[in-house]
C-alpha cells in the first residue's frame, strides 16, 4: 500500500495521559498536514510541514499539542495531558508542492481515532 | 462567521437516480473548491475539484457546478450506486491561505442510497 499510513488506528487513553500518533506520508510527497475531525463535522486544519519545517499552526493547536517531522518523512503528533475534549479523529494528509499555479491535492490517511476517558 | 456549509445533513436517493449535494460558502476570496467523499472508518477521498475561473467541471459520473454570484457549489452524481453511500464534504482553499493544502471544510452531507 503506497497511500498515507497512520498508526495506531484507534487509541483509548485516560484523561491526563500523553499520547503519540504517527503518520507515514506518500513517499515522494514533501508536504504533510494534520487535521482533526470530531463526530459529524468536517476536518479542521491543525498544522502542516514542508519537508522538516513546520510552516503553520492553527489556533486549535494548544501548547499541549506538538508535531514533528524530524527527517522530512514521517511525522508524529503528541498530545500531552489529554482532556476529554481531545477525543476526535486525527487525520494526516500529504501532498507535493504544486508547480506554478496548480492547486494542491491532499491525500488523506484513514486517521487515528482517539478516545479520552 | 464565515464558513463552508452544506444545506442538508442527510440525502436519501434510490439506486440509479441522480444525486445533487449542495454547499454554500460565504467567502468571496475563495478560489479553489474540492469535493471529498468519506466512508465510515476512512479518511476523506478526493472526488473532483474546480477553480473559481470555471463554473462547471465533469468527471466520471460526477459534475461540480460553481455559482460565484450566489456563492453556491454543488456535486451531481449520475446513476447513484450503493457504493456512493458516504459522507460528502465540500472544502475551500482561500487565497489568504496561499497555495497550500490548508482547507476549510463544511459539515458534510450523508448520502444514503436505497437499493
């Protein structure tokens, strides 16, 4: 499978614990995005990387959240001191920097479903 | 506030009929729109896109229409099949976002196809 891969698929944790998710993008893609999706809603942008540089972070990304992409390939999203409100699907997407005026197309993974008890 | 939204949360159609899913947006600065399909337990899957300099674009069994005058976007699915059952999202890319994949998604319409 050469698509975007996310692990784990499901994570159940207790409030206050730390969790870490991993995303492996499509190999030739230099951009990687994290989105969060709550039940019945569309995905919301959290942050994105171009290669190893984190270029933008949403206001949704509180200081308990940190994302890394150390070698410009896979990325991790860590949530510290989880809260029940963090329960959501965390989606990763990847793409290539568009050329000229072309629009960017994202390819999404299947997400990590987080449940905070 | 500004948002990309859908008119109906659920749409039920008979297999073989055509489906029309609607989306309204409020930001005239948006210049690129995408429709995604999301099946249960999966991430959004790209269906079709359209740039603001166009008003219609066709794919295989799908057509996207853009009416910038009333800020309306629609997705038409011809001869709807059971495999089309999913949640459909429209998304927009705003010029202020630069040429990035930072998208604003609507709330989604659940399409149910009755056999």
